[in-house]
């Protein structure tokens, strides 16, 4: 079953986060991920609001998790540390 990678982000350093986003985009694509929502309009109904929300679809949970732990994604993450506050989860879809 496919899986969604869902991130809720508050960016605190735009320049560093742009470097993260560039590297993360490559890593996600290398693992068969495709963005289905990236920073678009949203309505916060409950919980902590984060102004940037990203959803990527992967073939399955295991592939999404491998992407997260991959050297390419972890290298990108070095730019996100200290440049953002975020939550990230992977959730299996029911499709």
C-alpha cells in the first residue's frame, strides 16, 4: 500500500531551509516519492499551526522510511536543523 510523508513546518531561516528543500527534493524523487501538496493554502482546525505543510506519496511505508534514513536525505537535514521547527510522519494509505 502507498504511504504519505506528511510534514508540518515553521521555517526560521529561509536561506538554510531552501538548501534543505533542494536536497530533500532529490532524495524523495530518488525513492519514488512525488509531492502532492507543498506549501499550499490550508485551514488549521485543531492543534499547532505550522505555515508550511508538505505531503509526498511513496510506494509504501518502508520506502518512505528508507528515504528518511538515506545519506542524501540526512545530508539535506543538516540544513533544516536550526532552520525550522517541524513534525514529520509517515502514514500508510487505505488505497
